[in-house]
């Protein structure tokens, strides 16, 4: 069964979208079609809560416009901006890079560490892990400590530093699994295959695989509970696409 | 010292903004000036994660346009949409109805219950409490179980039901304090004074008082750590006001 | 790429192995080969810690004898007897019904409930969820309250009761997702599609899909950390197959 | 409205009472009257559970004798000896330096660190934070590591060392906010204004401000629940003032 | 080896001291000598934080006067008033009814419930369990819901009600073990032997046995860390016995 | 009353059984009879989950064959392989080295550290502590970092290194109590008496003492709840002794 996946890059960096697309296509099953869209507004990459809030809104706009052609949606930034919100209004599966990578990590060991592209980003990642109730399995978060010159080429510039961080996560923090975090690192787990002392996972490949699985499992969608569509109520000033999402009848999805 | 507080109603309901303003003015110190702004886009009231995401963005836009005239900002919806994000970009204190009401509750007893305007809203509130690390002090969340007819008149229509819910929180759930939640209930704690078996607090009055205290304490703002302004990076497509917020130099605020 | 999955039923019930096989084959990708083996010793089904301990040892014996022909292993009983132990000695992915079903549930909502085949089994399931650090996402565990007549036909005999339990999990316990637990319920999520008010997942289908994903992701195996092969040391009295597993050189797997 | 605040120094150090009074008066609103009383028995400052137990009893005696003239009470030692106990028997608001400083810190960031006057005191502070359910927001506790020469002059002797500790809390422990702990540090947050890289708060100023707010909010007092007055029962051997506190009729306060 | 145990009843009820002594003597090894002292000041029994604070101070006074003749001390009220404080200043083992009963319960099952003598007392007990980090093993606390007529005869008056509460803890709350709480119930576990569906333990018998074990194990006492004697500092106004306890040299105990 | 204790060494090392027996006999009350049995199959010592799974099964076989002659059973390996399982099928008390040592530690201080014989073993110990819900009291786990030459002579070879580890647990990790972990360290707490800065406990001596206490307390055994005997169901292929254990009638034990 052909599966159509929509990956949204919540940031404005086309070079990162290219990394996402390449790794998604390498990861996908043969009968999966990948489409990657780039946020029309926002910042170059997300390190903070404020940037994530902007990315969430940009993602919601793109999803609202395009979801109808797809079987599943992936929020393609670590930190998963807007993911729980989107899960309420879509009747197709939706996941994100963090959620999916952590699911993979939890299937491979007990405690995982996250290797990230900056120091600042660690607080936002830690809060994301906590929001998923997984802080008990988080061994550590380590990040690069230099300003990034080129968000589309972090892997090339900083590859050895990232490997060294991962090794410290295992040796000093007790990590059983490494999560290489952030869309700018998409594909790095594949490149480093065999170089790290423990299993390593990546958000994009995990999200593509798990999105495919969710489509295949056909678990149904929420007609009740906290992920049912929001109750109908007046709204104003929203884009037509967002308005349509809010006007979906409760339980109307199929 | 005169203090100027900006309260943002993240929803489009002017009637709720009126409730907020009235209770804020009753609560404020004599030398405090209150201004309430209403979201230009969004929904009538927030019950879900998706609605909160929209409210957060609308709040950010209003704050970006208006913060310079104020000494502190209050996100005037329970659930505090956008609060942690705004704390990064502002160099004045910012709080929200949930955060402020929980701070009051924690100063009055050990465990608190939240009385809310709907069943659906409980998941969103629970996640907000968890994001503040306060789930260990949450006795329960109880909500009205009928659709709201008039968001500006919940107190009148449902007052006795809300009292009954509060009494069950004390008798059955072990609450030491009641939090009357949601801007539509602004002022109800004041109205019910003496009728509830334990102390009761309200988001609007708590937020006004605590915002005043934060201005008075002059604790300084973050030049380092996870609430320092986001590192400079390219952006596009944002409103001029949001763009200005992002272009504030790290540590430049004073 | 053809994937060969070994599913171990840790119990002696051939009728349950048949349910497992049927659902596994329905769930698997076209190029996946499924083999199900039944424990040569043990009990009819696992409800308690003591029964799980026996099932773990029986599983280990079967895995030790057969793993070399496979790309991944699934411990096909809820509670995952022996799973973390097997992860140390195998250099292929291994998962279990609980771990896999919870991974699916966590990708579909925030809080999940488990619907189980008996009252007694709930303590064992709760401890399993806790061992995965996911108690913060567990809404409830509800179980049938009558002795089971025929472990191979629970779904037929008790189907309506199981649906009613699931509905209470949503309405009373706040579940966003239902986990239909236990190999005897394999396939029930598929049968009930559309009848439950929230997404529902099943251990067997989840484990098959996630095992396929782990094979595809090629995350590497542990040469260091707590899931590396056990350090070499004297042993005695073990079956030849178990002895071989223990004698694998640290880091020799590929 | 004039507010009369009673601050109890649970220790015998008059020099610390002077620090408390000075900072309280600087912090208070213009219409607030401050009175500081010093424990007639006890130790020079509290570092341990045993010393806190003595301080709690001394505080209770002073509160029992003097509370009737006041609108609110502050237990003016970090660690808040006796605070939850006093909350049961008083029908006016009561808070303490730790509780109030943590409330301020929680309104200014996500994670806070505590900077303290000795190594030994850290265990007692950690247990206090845990008793408030706030360990999830505690980044670290760091303390001076030399014996104190003069409890009334810690700030002067050790100021630079305290700043250095605070900087390490931010740089190494991830603190968003610094809590300068202990009555001997009263006023230091004010002195250091602008020197620390994140917001800093102080127990005395926070307690004064929050006590004023609680008086203003008039939340009511507990007639039911775990902070209602203790049920009447025989007692003997207590001071007349303590006996009177215990003989207050349940729910009689107002 | 003869062991001399000092049990302190932190309350003024001689009838409860008699219950404590009787059960302690029934529980003790043949070569153990039991002495029970009754608080010279305080209340009839402890239900609240304020009453516990008084009981802690009375216990400390008695311990300070008498500890030198004993090998171990037991704080003989559930809730263990003053226990952690006393552990700092004594160089002999000290335990309490709650701590000891929970230790027994944890050796007999996974989750325990507490059956108590009143509704009000439950908050104080819950906080005590939390202070020991054992809330994860607490299934429930249930209490009698009528005022006690005679604190020395609760078992006779309320025996059947207490059994019914215990049965509900097992059937509804998932308790594996019952803790019969409070000195007024001393001996009830013995009386009910065989009547309860799960193991039941009692504070007094547990405390006596565990105190004997601690004396036998000779684990040494703390010369460093948070239970070493408080650092020397000025004090005033304390009873001679308390003063002597505080003046013990750090590490001088043997 | 004479008490007969069965200690099972879940490993094949006779030299470790000798250490266990010697320390058990030194620790036991005069009227206690000690018997130590060594696993007929398994590994030299347990460091990993897989080795623990084997040890659990070997322990169960020995217990099944021999329990009828005893008043209590001790699983004499740190990590307590099989302990919760055995508690379901025995109607006499059963404990293990970890459970018993942690019970002792919790009676002596607030936070404990574990000193262990290898680096690898730490993950298994941490998971054991978590399974007992005591991670909140765990200060740290430190282990030797060299391969063990002679499992029966670790104390002699590594004694000074173990003392140094314990001292770091106190000075750097905040331990109030040291747990010397693992049967190979049986007796070391006794040998080191007076050399460590805080109380130190040992699994074997703690288990012997607590097992004696549980026999003396006669708390009854579980006829209901999650530690009642497993419900009757078909089994096959088990040893006659294990089969007999499973065929015990629910509630038949006395």
C-alpha cells in the first residue's frame, strides 16, 4: 500500500529541508512517497522556546493547507514544535523528530543521551523529553559549544566533535543509546554507522519509519478524549486553512 | 512607584477581556495602571492544545507590538499560552494566570485542586501543571460537564455548580486550596469569599499581585542561561514587531 | 530487503501461538518472514512474576537455539519476560509486546490505558510499565474479572466486556489510547477497528512493525554500556545454546 | 490598607534580626508595618534538622504570643522551620523565606539554584525543597566551604565567593534563577543587582512581598482539610499562648 | 548481648504508653530491656503537623535526658516526630514507628496501605511517607471517620471497622501489605493475625525488632555527612540536657 | 524460638558461598540455623540482566526443592534475582541482599550510596533500586574499575580501593550511609567497622537479621493481592519441585 508522508521543516532553511528529504528518502520503504515543505516564515533553526513557538505556528499553517493529500505528517524539527496541537486536529497520524527518535531509542536500550548542535538548545530539548514523561530514561544532553557557521553543513564541520560527545555520553553518563538530535544532523546516524560504541538513532529516519508503521497499523483516531478535535466555538482572523481545520466536525474524520 | 501592567487576553472574546480588566483593577495596588488587550485572531476560549498554540502566537504578536510601554506582562488565559517563550525575549517580568494562581496556592497550603469550565480543558490544564513541575501538589482537576452557552457569563449561569465542584475537591480529593481556573471565572474567588471551606485563589488577581511584586523586587533579567534572548540568526516573514523582538541583542536589555 | 522475525511465545499454549502467528502475518510487510515458536516448558499464560520468571528462562533457551537464522526477535507475551536480558546477548534487535505496544501508544497520544485479561495480571503489567519509566503516561489498567475458560478464545467469549472496559478507560480514566494487552488478545485491535472512541493498539502488530523498523534503521549494537555482551566469566551447567550465547566475545557481533 | 507583618527570626542572633528588619523595610510597600522578633532560645543559625526542630518550637512560642496583632506572619529562616505547622493554627497568612523565595524563582524561570552559607546546610535545604514538591525545578545547591566567622557579616566577608558560586550554578548546573538563601544573606540580592547573569531573589524581600499579596488577596482560611485547626483534644504542659492556639474552635477564625 | 531500648511516647496519654509497652515487650527478643517514657507536655494524640511539632520537641527533651542509658531509641508515634533531627545528635540507632513499619512492609510486598485512626491524620501520614521517598509504594491511606471516644481503647471500639478498611485497601487499592498505623493500634496486627487477606505490620513491633537489628549490626555512626552532629555554634535558653546534646563534639561519639 | 534460614547463592562460586555462610553465621542470633546452597548451574557472579535471569531460575529450582525445611529464605546475591517471583509462591518470608541492605540503610540515614565490585554491575543495581521505588534515596553507585581476578578474594585484593570509593560517595555524592554491595563483599562492613565516615551496611548481615525479624513478627502471608500464589493453570515441562510450588492451592499455606 502506497503511503504519502508530509514532512514539515518548521524553519526557513532550505538547506536543512534538503538534508531532511535526502535522509527521509533513504529511510522510507519502497512504496512510500516523501514530500518536504519548508516554513514560509520563521528562523533559520530552533534553539529556544520562542523560536519553537513561531515554528509551531508556521507548521500548523502548512499542515492546514496540505494535509489532505497525505497519509501521515512529520514535524521535522527536534523539539516537535506544535506536535500535540496538530494531533488534535488531524485524523491521520502525526509524529515529530524527537518523539520518533525517543521511541526508537526506547526500543534499543534503557537510557539514552541526546547529542545536539548547541549548548543553548539543551534546555528546550530537556523540556521536550519531560513533556513526553521520559526524563527517567534520559542519561544526558550534550551539545556543541561553538556558534554554528553553516546550519546546512554542521555534520561536515563538526562531525568529529559530535562523535566525541557521543562517546562521553556512553563513558561518563551511562547512555545505552545515542540520539543524534536535530534536522541539521539528519543522516549522521547512517554516516557514523559502526563508529559509535552503542546504537545510534536519528529523528528523520525514525519518524519516517514510525509514521509508516502508524499508517499500517490503522489504530483509528480519537473521537473522544483529549485528542479529539477541539469543540466547535467561534473564531476569527485565522487563515482559511486553519479555519477549516477548526471547523472539522468532532468525530467526522474517517 | 507607578507600575504599568499589560494583560493580554489570548482569545477573541471581548466579554472575557472585560472580566479580566474588572478583576485586575479591583486587585491592583493603587499606583498600578492596568491595560488589557484582546487577541485580534484566534478562538472564543482555549480548551485544547491547538487552540493554545494559536493563542500563544496571537499573544506574542500583541506583546511584540506593545511591551515597550509596560513594566510587566500577564498572559491572561489559564494554561499560559506562550509564557515561557515570551520570558526569553522580554526584559521585563512576565507571568500567566496558571503560573500565578499556582504560586498563590502553594503559599496557602500543600495540595490544590483546579475547578475549570469544561471537561475537555482538564487535559490541557494537567499538562500545564506538569510543565511547571507541580503535579506532586495537584490534588485534582474538576470541570463543568455541560457545554457553555455564554463564555462571558459562566459565573452567573454555573456559580452553584462551581461551588459544588470545589466542595468535592476538598472532601474527596484532599485539596487544601482551590484554584478557580480560567479568565471567564475572573473575580469568582472574590465573589465566593467565605463560601468555600478552604482558601480559594484566582488567576487574574494572583497575576496582577505577583507581577507587581516582580517589578518591585527588581530581580534582574537573564543575560545567560535558557531565558536569555535567543541567539541571533536569520529570520524571514515575521511581522516587524516580532522581528524586532528577535533582533534584540543578547544581554542588551536593561 | 527480506526480514526474518522470530516470535517466541513464552508459554506452552499452542492456541495462543496460533493467534500470535495469524496477527503477525497480517501485520508484517510483504517481504517479512514470520516464525513463531512455543515454549517447551512453562505455564498456559503469564499473570504473575513467578510465571514470568519461568517464561523468561524458556524464552532464553529458545532464543539461544534459534536466533542465528533471524534478523530480529520478539518476546511475544505482554510483560516482556526476559527482554532486557536478551538485549544484552543478542546482536540483532529484540523487542516485546509491551515495549512495542507502549511505543505505538506513545506515538498516538499522551496517556494510555491497558485492557487486560484478568485482575491478577494488573500488578505485573504495572511493574512492567514502571520498569520502562512510563508510569507517568499510564492512565489505568483494567482487567476482566472472571476466570478465563479458554485462553485461546478470550476474544470471542469476552469481546463485549473488553470493549466496555476500554470505554471506561477513556471516559473515567482519561486515556487517549487503548492498549489491548496480552498475546491472547492478538488481533483484537484489528477486529475492533472503528468501535473504540480512541486509537487502539496491540502488542503483536506493534512488535512486528517496530522490529521491522529496527532492522531497517540499522542502529548498530552495543559494544559498550549496559547492553554490551556480559563480560566473560566461568559458567557451568547451562544448555549448550545458552553457553554459546554467554561465550560470544564482547563486541564480536556484527 | 495598612498591613502589619510579623517576622520571626527562629534563631538567637540579634545581628541577623537586624539584617532581616533592614531588608524587610526596604522591600515593603509604603503602608506595611514590619516587626521582627528574635527567638528567646535556640542556636545562632540553623544548618541541620535538629537545629530546625528547636527553631520551629521557638517560632511557635513567639507566634502564639504575638500573632493577634498582625495581618500575616513570616518565618524568617531559610528552611521555614515550623511553617506548615503554623499554617494549621493561624487564620492569617503565614509564609517562610524558602517558600517565598521559591515562589519568586518559579515566576522568573524554570530551574533555580540555591546559594547557601555552608556545605552542611545543603541537605536540610534539599529536603525543604523536596517537601514543597519542587525538586524537579532545583538545578543545584552550592554552599560556602569555610566555617563562618561572623554570622551577621557573611555578606561582607564572603561576597565575592557567593557571586562565584552563583556563576557556577548558571554555567555548570543550568540555573535560570539564583536563590540567595538564608537570613544572613538578606539584602544581598539587592546589593548584587546587575552583577549576576540571571535573575536573583532573596527570602526576606520575597516573603514580605508575598505576605502583602496574600493579605490583599483575602483568599479565606481553611475550615476543612489538612490545614484546618487541629481537632480539639486534651493537652497539658504547654505555655498559655500555645494552649490558646490549640483551643481555637475549628472554623472560628475570621 | 543485652539490648536496652528507650521508647518515647511523644504524647501525654499514659494509656497509649501502656499499649506501647505491652506490645514492645511481646515483640522484643528475650535479652532486650524495654523502657517507655511519656511526654511531659503535649497533646493526647498526634493528628496534625502542629501537634507533631510539639511532640518532636517533647521527644527531644526526653531523649536528651535519658539516652545515655540506652542502646537505641524509638520515637513511638506514627509520623515519627523529630526522628531525623534526633538521628543527627545521637550516636546510637534511632528509629520511629512509621519508618520501621514501612521497612517491614517493604520486605513483605511491593505496595502497602496504611490504616489509620482518623480522617484528618491522613495528610500528615502521607507527608511522612513522602519524606521517606516511599510514595511510589503507597497504595492508599484509609482512616476511621468518627471522632475517637477513648484513645486508649480504639482497638476495642473500632476493631471491625479497622478490619473492613484493611480489606478495602486490598480489594480496591491494590495493597500487598497493610500497615496498622499509630501507637493506639499497637498490638492490633498481632490480634488480627490470620484475619487479614495480606501480611499486616505494626509500628511498635517493627520498631523494636529493627532497633534490635541495628544494635546488632553495629553499622557505625556518622562522623561526616548530613547526620553527623551539628557543627558547634552558640546557643542559649535550652534545657541543660538539650544543651549537652548540642555540645557533643563532632565525631566524638563512639 | 529456633529459626532456620535458607540462603541461596544464585551463582556457582563455592568460594562466595563460603563468604556468605561465614558472615551469616556471625550475624545470626544464637538460636538461628543457617544453611547456604550454591546454584548447580549459572555463572561465577552476576553483573548483568542476563546473568541475573539465569540466577533467578537456578534460585527458584533450589528453593522449590528445599523450602519446606525452613522458616525463611534469603536470595544471597545483590540484585535479588527472582525475589519478587519467589514471594508469590512461598508462604514463608523471603528477602534478598539488596532489599535487606536498603532496608537497613533507610533506617540509618536519608540517602545511601552503593559501592560495587565492577563498573558494569552498576546498571543492574540501579535498576534494582528503581524496582524498589528507592531511586529518590540513592546518592550514587560507584564500582571498581578493574577486572576481578578472584571473585572469592575481592576484599583482600581491593579493600583499600573500596574504602576510597566509599569516602568519595560521602564527600562528593552526599551519601549518609554506605551499602557494600554483593555477596563477594560479605563481611566487609564488619571488617571496616570504624574506618568509614558514615554508617555502612552489608547485604548478608542485613538479610539474616531482617529475615529473623520477619519470622518473629509473623505478619501472615498473602491470600489475596499480587503476592498470593499464582492462580492454578496448566503447566508442563517443569521440574517436579517447581510443579509442586505452582500447584499449591491459593491460600492453602499456613
